């Protein structure tokens, strides 16, 4: 597994904390190396040195091959090191403490719970650390500009893991990855940039592997799709990852799978200029990653106005932000299953949310609005989100109040859902 380590982004009004941590916690299931790290791989000692020493000796030739693929080479020396599992976990624990305040984590968990994406007892910090300990085989720290290979990684994975991280190092030398990721104004842009960055490294790693057998990924879209699918399959072979809520699985794997397909489309349309374009003109949303034509034409979603409703006394806004196309894909699959809804999602045009809280009582209120390309798509989503509301709030039954509005209540509060042309809005958790 390969992973890139950057400075975690602090919470702000428009940056969701999860993406800040995922910027630290990104993982890659190497589709080209379908093996898993386990106790069958002995720890290196004097009589059995770690195979990383052999891989490190091939760096110069690997860098030349990368230059042939990307048209870019390193500007600084690259001296990779090995890192132990204990040191790795300690490094991430330290970064997490630096990146997140307890109150910010509470708000992020509240966001996930209000959309029904994690259970009430979900342990955020432990889940992230367990994922990393299970899967990470390499990392590039683009704050310190240091490259590490895990000393517990299986020998079969090392060459691919190193290759992937060398791509990050080269990109960092030319485009400053820390500045690149932190340059996004909100979570959608941050995750889109991570997808561009990881997607490029994944595409180049796959192309490098293809060239070893005199083949190429260029012009072979089916192979790119198969690679992305294999990466998803391999990730599911890891118990911690497979048991993690869908939201985390999808946001973690998205940069490597959809990011790879995004990079593949840019190479098809722009040739080698596609490598530089993603850094010189960063994608702004996950929608642009999922629909590269929108990236190339500069189309960005427009968030609709939130429901007009006088807020109850004592409630204060504590969190807000955009809710992107990827978020909606996850939301629909989490609650309604993995049926293909790509045609509907391609007509998504923007969404946002606000969370209000009454600290004295612990009550919380969600305001949410999503815009669709047309009224037919909005109507379809209106009925889907109605089902989602009833599933994420046990005991809720929404009753029609005309064709464009429904409402209901539970002990946790009242829910009002409405459709207005091509916009669907909800307000959830109103006091009874």
C-alpha cells in the first residue's frame, strides 16, 4: 500500500475535518501487487536484510523511466528510508493531535451522524489509525520531503510502492504538493486535488508496470477501468478497511480509483500535457474528477439556497459546507444499496448544508439543499432522499403535504422535505 502524508488541514467554516485527516490518511491498494502484509513476512535482521535495500539500488533507473513517461524528473536528491510500524503509527498520532481540536472532531462526527453515514458509537481516531496500520506500505511526507518504505511490507510490493512515491516526489519538486493541497478553499477542492495527485501517481505506476512487458495504458480505457476495479477489490481484502463505514472507504479509495480514471482521460485528450495541467489548473470539485469534461470546460457547481425557515431559539450554527457529487454517490449507496445511479448523479449541480446546535440540550438541526440539472432529476432524488430520511431516523414516517412537500417527526425532532423546481431541500431536527 502507498500513502502520501501531508500537513493536515485545520477546520474552517467550509473545510470538513474528515478531508483534512484523509489528506493524512490516504491509502492505496496496489492492484498490480495482489498480496497482503501479514505475519508470514519475517522482520529483517542481519542475516536476512530487508529487500528494500535492493529496491533502493534501482532508484536511478526508475527515475529515468518516470522521466520518459511524465516528461519530468527530480530536482533534488531522493533518499528513501525504511520506517517501522510503531514509528509510523506514532507519526500519525502526532499529526492527528496537531491537526484537530476535540470540538472540531465532535462537529465532524455530528455531520456524519446527521447524514446517517456512521453509527452513534463510531470511533473516528481509532478507525483511521487502524486503517493506516493495516494497509500503508509506503509514504511520501510532502511537508518534510521524505520518502519512506514500511519495513513490514511484503517484498513483492516494494518496487511498486517506491515507484508510486517517486512520482509524488517528482511532482513535489516541480509543483510543491503541500502548497497545492492547502491551496483549496474548501473540502471539495481539497479532495479533488488529492484525487488529481494520487490519480496521477497511480496512472504512472500502472503505465510503468505495463511497459515492463512492452504494453501501455495509453489509449486503453478498458485497462484503466480494470485497474481501478482491481484496486477496489484488493482494498476489500483487508479486514479493517472492509468493516469501515462506506463513507470512509469511498473517500479513502476515491483519489486512487476515480483519480486514475480522471488522469487517464486527460492523457487521452491532452497527451503528456495532462501531467502538468492538473497542477497548473487544479480541479475544484469531486464532480470535475468524476466528469473530466466539466474540468476541461471549467464548469463548477452552484450551491442552492438553504431552506427558508426561522431557526428555533437557542440554536447556533456550528458547521457548514458543500456536499459534493461524491458525497451524494456515497449517501445513496450507503442507505439504498449499490444500484447504478450514475445517470442521475451526472445531473447533480451543487449542494450545501448547515448544522445548528443547541449546546445546552445537545439538540442538533440540519439544513440541506441540492440542485439538479432538471426537475425530473430533482423529483427522482426527492423520492430517494425521502427513503434515506426514514432509514437514517428510526421510527420516522414522512407524510405527504401536497405533491411537493412531506414531513414527519420522531422523538429526535421534526423533518420537513420539499422540492421546488430543480432544487430539493430539507430541514431536519426541528423541535417538536
